[in-house]
C-alpha cells in the first residue's frame, strides 16, 4: 500500500489521476476486477500489489505524470516517488508488453536500470486482466482487445508496433493464466486429501 499520505487507496489515486481521460478509469476499474478473479493464482506476497497495479497500471497517461511519453515508466516512476511498494511499481513498469514498447522508445536502459521485471506469473495475471478488459470496462476476448488496440493506433506508431511485436508473448501469458486457473479450479474441486493424486 502507498505512502502518498498513506490514506489513499489505489482506486482513489486512479480516480484522481485518470478522471477526465476518456474511459481510462472505467478500463482500470475493469482490470482491477479481473485481477481479483486471478490474484489467488500468484505468489501470496504479490497479491496485494497485483490488486493495486490493476487500478494503477495506466496512471502514466495522466498529464500530471507525463515525462517521457511512455506511460508504464512515467507511471511507475511517479508511484515509486510517492511511496508505493516496489512490487506495484515493477508490475506497472512492465505491464502488457511494456518491454517491447520501451525498446521502441529508446528507454530500455532506463526501464531495466530502475525496475526489475516482476515474476512471470504476476506479470501474466496483469496482462490477462488488461487484455480481457475493454476500453470502457466490458469483458473482452484478448484477441479482440489486441485487434482494437491495433485499430486505434496508426500502423507506424510505437504502440501499434509494440503490440504487434509482443502479441505472441501476450497471448502466451493469457494462455498461462487460463491454464493455471483451470488447474487451480480442478484442485479446489477435488475432495480433501486428493491434491497430490
């Protein structure tokens, strides 16, 4: 949890920073709800940070935070500077194909010097939540969400190129979460004492 007065939740910070930015707040609320559906699949010490990152992953779009124009890094830096847990900052910094976009912005060195990548499963859970939430907060298929992003950004734009190049890895992350979820649900449905069978 944060130290920006330590009394504001991730939802409140997202509400303040994203209000008035088209549908970014609606999308972030949907991502946070999706994260809650899969949070118990990740390591226990990453669950609270994953929940916060669901709300905060797009705060770097706020005009108050823009420094580089690369929203994952701008958001993660602001969160770090305002006392948010390092794990939350790492998730925001690397969310949903951000490494490919950093490369295209020429910011790979900045990203990797300032933030360690989050664990694979926590990053996959945030990507899954992001890719299953439409811009206005509806549940979408990840393929539809990727197609929508590619349609909204011109073919030569950095976002278009980054999503196009990271698409296989993003869809693999989605499959990982869905696979772990099916396995996890299967374990929960077994009678006690049969988990190792």
